[in-house]
C-alpha cells in the first residue's frame, strides 16, 4: 500500500519537489513520457480555468433551480474592494463556488477527485497563482502533488461520499489542495504533508447528506469552505506548524471513520440535512 | 484496491453534476449505441433504482440520451440532448422499472436502429464513471469497454465457434477472453470475445456472411 511519507522521504533525499517524484513514479506506471503526462495534466488545468471563468459569470442555474449565481455575488462584492477576509480568501471562495456551480448546472469540469468536490483544488491553486505569480509549469506540477496524495487517499481510505461521507470528498479535495498550495508557494515536501494532514483533520467526520440526493445542497458551499480550510492549513504548514499526527495515519483515520459512519449519512439522502423539514420540502417540490 | 494513477484522481473531464449519474450515464448510452451497431431511431429508456429516483436532478435522462446520440461525457451539448435527438430523428420515451437485485444505478434500453436492428441492453454505472453492460437481450454478459469486443448472435451448432475464431486468426486478431452461452441446445446462442486488436469493418462484414451467424457487432473500447 502506498504511503505519502515514502514520497516525502524520497523527495527529501533526492532534493526534489514532491511532484517530481510522483511524476517519475507515473512515467513508469503509465509508460508515458514526461511531456505526455504534462500535456494531459495541462488539459485538466485548462478545463479548470474554463470552469472558474464560466461560473463567475453566474449565468447558469441548476435543473432544480437551487444552485447558480452565488459565485457572482461574492465576486461582485470582492471587486468593489468590500470584503471581510481579504482579496485572496474571498477570491478562493468565489472560484470554488464558481466551479461547483458549473458542475451542478451541467457544465464542464474536472473531477478533483470527484465531481461533487471539483471546486476546491482549482480555487486554491488559482488563488496561490495570483499571490505567488506562479509559472504554468509549477501549477501543473502542483497538480501532480495533489493527485499523488489523492492516490494515497484512494488506496488507504476512499474518495467516494457513498463509502466515506463528505470527509472523503471535500475532505480529500481540501487535503490535496493544501499539499499542492504549499508546494506552489515554495514549501518543502515535508510541509506539504503537514498541510494535507491539518486540512484532513479539520474535515474528519463530515457527513454526506445531499438534499434530494442532488450534488447541490450543501455540496456547492462546502467546496468554498473546503477551499478556505485548505488555505488555512497551507498557511500554518508554510509557517512551520507541524501536524502532530502524520498524514498517512490521518488518512487511515478518515477511512476508519468512514466505515463507522452509518449508511444514512453516506450519500443516501436519508439523514443529515436531507431529512430536515426544509430538505424534505425541497425534495418533494422538485421530485 | 486496484492501483490508481494521477488521472483517476484528477479527471475525468466531464459535464456535471455526477460521475456515476451523469458521466457514467453518457457512457452507458454510448455503449448501447455501439452494441446496436447503427443509428438508433426509436427507443425506450427504463430507469431503475437511484437512476429513477434522483436521475432528473443529475441530468441522467439527458446523459443517457446524449450517449445514444454518440456524445462523450465531456460534450457540452449534453444539456441539449432532447433538441439534438429531435433534429436527428431519434424518438425516445422514459419509464421507471424495477429490475430486481441489480446495482442501484441501472438502466435498460430497448432500441430500434435505422436498418431494423432491435435489441435490449441492460447496464449499470458502478462508480466514478465506470460502467458495465450486464445483459444483451436475454443473455447475461459482462462488458466493461476495456477491450475491443465482438458480440455474435448465432445458432448453437457444431463448428460455428470454430469458423469465427478461424476468421479472427486469419485477420491476425488475438482473442483475450471468450464466452459462449445459449438459450437451449440447438437454439440461439451468444458469443462474446474480447480482443487485443480492433475488429475492423471488413472483418465484421466477412463474419456476418458466415453461415449460421444471425448478428455480429464490434464494440470499440470506451
């Protein structure tokens, strides 16, 4: 079974970025050249940029009518310079909402790691890009770091809401985004592990309780809060704050908590917010 | 747990909102189209379980239809599938069905093609956009779209299987796996072969001309 720690040690000993170690691993695994893998990942990045842009325009509504237009509201307030949490965090919130709204409205997205959690990673990376003026190559590399952590999450736990609750979807996305953000901001391989662990720990136990079984409520807004948790975790790790519990143990914990979670709280729409009076009313009105 | 790669975690590129209910549904429609082997003109789409319950909000109905029209999961015209179906002369209706003990995300297609082929296909979306075709007409199958697949309906007589494999051997097509099933002795039978090489049109035409072969379909991998 893969361990993120193994990659951290390999990267440290070779003096490489974590993403470079993952890239080498995948060149061997997929029997493809570095250039091919870069191009494939660049395609993902292009689609991510496209969905941020499409979502911020705020024109689309979901089939149920519950989702759409919120990203544009946050972006509008932000553009007026009128915001509580600074341009970076408010920007990440707007971008995460944007991508998740595009998904809910049948627009084009990259599952990262799932469709329901597709807003977190692009929002965080494109925010760090603005802050650090990152190169395109470094952003693509950071996506490999995110995906590498995702592979460990899949193998040791799960990235499916039906198997592990929302902690497995938005939680995984936040951990992946935190690790990628640290690398993109110039942090060490060890710091990517700390950031991922801190983000994942903050999401443990989160249930998957979609109203009407749709990827809308509360999924879209959790993409935005997931992005802010990822940025907070990255900020801590970059400052030298360590996670007391190492990343692989945190991932194993997420898997175990997911198994202990009752079925009603794992994407069945039979618990949590889905069975509130309002949640039931929304379901009845729509279905 | 099978070994994953970076593009399992970042990807697929798809039209939302759900990998199982939208992207998987497009692929199921696409697979049914390939099995039919010609332009579908009429069909009934039977939705089972979660596809029936939450399908509307996930655009499952549109996604299945988009697949029947030959679209891929990242096609931004998926939300317009009804309009496109109308333009292309494909008329479908939807029904809810209970298929019993199958995966919750299961659909049954009853399709008619423009040259008169009529068949039924049952398939499930089993997570992350992965699909499996479980039934063609009355035959249990297990087609996942990983390999080029040849589906042959034929009469259950000695030598029929041999003439098919001989033809493939002559065409330098290697068989990766093979399954033969029949309704009853001497009646209609079904052969499913997964191959390492693509089965091109010429080979398929030759296959169709072999005696005792009723129907032959070549399905490219997804």
